[in-house]
C-alpha cells in the first residue's frame, strides 16, 4: 500500500499596503495628471520625486512645487539587452536626469535609438503613458529633444 502524501495550499502574499502620504501621493497624482511634482527643501532645493523630510535637517517639508517635464541628462548607461519587465523592449539608456526646475536627479529610461544619440547634458522630455493611473510607469520613458 502506497503512503498517502499530505498537501496543503500555500500562497505567498503581500497582504498590506502603505499609504503614500501627502507628498509621495502628490507626486503620484501628478504623474497621473501628466505633471512632475517635487517639494522644496529647507535650503531651497527642489527634490523630485517629492519626499516628506528634508534630507539634510530631517525637518518636515511643506511646499509642493510643479516642475517641467523636460530634463537634462546628468549621467547615463546604455542597456543593449533589455530584460522582460524593463520599460522598453529594445535597447535604451538608463539615465539620471534633473527635471527643469528641480535640483535632484531621478532615474528614467531614455528611448533614443542608439547610444550615439545620448550624452551627458542632453535635453530630454517625458513621454507619458497613453493611460495613466498614478504610478511611476505613467512616465513611459524620456525621449531626446535636441
């Protein structure tokens, strides 16, 4: 007689959610609306994406700031072989970009065809997703403008 194998269902779940709060929430809502929202730090610098606390003093921040959806590339790296789940299915650049009106950089994908068309200092612009839902994927990628 064969031994009976006991089994039990098991699922891995992420059973809680985190509130985005007033500043990250404003950043995400801005993305849904096709806007880039940052926050002004104690020293006057504008941080994008918006953060809750000043990175130098740890003070609460209060002033939301809308910046342009155009940016300057501060540094970049070419991705010749994108993996599943990455923003674009063809070669693209990962770039740290500084939104016009912001003082901090953010990582985005830049769709530029080939590595010869991107450089540090290049001007790029956000390409918005056709359907936006208030997530970071609302910025589909950036594209070189000049």
